[in-house]
């Protein structure tokens, strides 16, 4: 598979606002490959971002889709709502009266991309059905599956993915486990790359905690064809991350994996909300995501980092300010130097 980059750096799709057409275009302009995040967007919102990206860059880019899961048992979600009720009263917000689940517009988004294909589509939280994957392939779309284990890699290979994004435990935001209830593995990224390589011949893209040149160089030496970076771009000029989130990346000391905000394991900067509620959060996604949405929105409006979902990888303190094109070029130059002098 021939890839559309001059520099093997990929801007990870970061749902909820951080990924923007401007960020995609800036990374593309520096020779990398940018991805839009369709998760949580309507199909019209996704298409608006695709149109805007095409206005900003003539280079290939991708769109990431969340693969839907069956509805979760509502009982634990209702119990978690009761646990969160004092928090809602403190913030002066109403929690949803009913347990909500949806498919994130999955079918409509696939139909839209088949009508107006983009060069790449990647999947998070699972894989498409075989008929769906075949249809996108026939439309000329190259497909990337996100995997967190050799078992998931086998399934993605059997489905005919063009490449795999191997997401290690160091990654910020949601772990891409194919089932919400699964406990994500803890095998470090470089070891996970080796384990996945044992079960698939597909090109591997490394993701998770790659915040500087030496880390990128190590991932490429380990056999990855490219490095996917998310947290590294959160403080750039083109990022859609909030001012509070940008500050927290360099002010809060550490991260942890939690289900407290969405019901899925996700790495975030550790704060008071996680400390209070992580132990009670059920493995129910997207139900918990919708349940906590009013709380997170209230904290974000006030810039309260103790109540926000501050997704961040383990290399968050290395995130750089400035234009994303400049950051991309600097990271690649650092990686090339490290490749010559790995010590």
C-alpha cells in the first residue's frame, strides 16, 4: 500500500472538537496526513468539515468513524446517575431523565462517504461489517482499523483493512477496544507493535504517547510505517481544544485511565471528578457519555479542570505551542536526529 505522505506523521482524529479542518490542512501542508473526527458529529456536521478541509488543502486526508455497539444494560447506568446527582446539583444542571444510546449516525455517515468518498476512512471501537467494508473498498476508500491487541488485529486483517493503527496504553483519550466492556491491555506500545506484527502482514501505524522525536524514531525502528499523534497537537494554533485543556496539559502532573466520563476506558489528566467517580462508572458506552455530558459541559464553560474530561496521553507535558505545520516539521526533524543517534 502506497501512503499519501512525505513525512510519516499522522494527526490523530480527536472527537469532541480538538480536530479541525485547519489542523488537518496544516499537518498536510507539512507533509503529514491529517484525519477529521466524525465521532459525535451529525452527518451534516461531518460533511461540512470535509468540505472545509477540501477548501484548505488539496492533499489526501481521512475521516474517522465510531463503530456503534449494542445498547448497554440500563440498570448500572441508572445507578450511576443516582451517584452523580449531588454533582449535578452542585453544578446546577439536570442529568438526562432517560438512559440514552445511539449509533452515532453510523449508517448515514457511511452512505454519505460512499456518495462523496474521501481518500481514507479509519475506524475506532470496532470494525465495519463485511458488506460495509467491501462497499467502501469498491468506492476507492482506503480503510484503517484501530486495534489494541493481536486478537483485534487478526479480525481487522481478515476483513481486508489496508493498514492497522496499533494503539498502545499510553494513548490519550479513548482506548479503541472493540468492545466497551473489555479491559484494555497494558502491553507498552513498542511491545504491542511486535505482538501485532506476529499475526498480520499489514502496514502498522503506531499510536500512543509519541510526543517527541526519540519516541517517534523508536516506533519507526520497531516496524511502524508512521506515527499517529494526538496530544502532541492539542496546544497548536489550529487545535480546537479549550484554553483550560491547553493549560492543564502542562500544569497537571499525571494521567490515568478512567471510565468515569463516558463508560469506556480513556486516558485523561487525573482530576477530582475521576477520583470521586471512577470506581462507580459502569462499562456502558455511549450511555455514560450522554449521562455525564451536562456535567462536563458545565465544567468546560467555567474552565474548571477538576470537572472536565481532559483527554491526554502520557507525553502530554511535551505538547508544543505554535502552528501545527511548524510542530510537525520540528517533530520530524527531531525524529530524524534521534534515528541517527538513538542513544
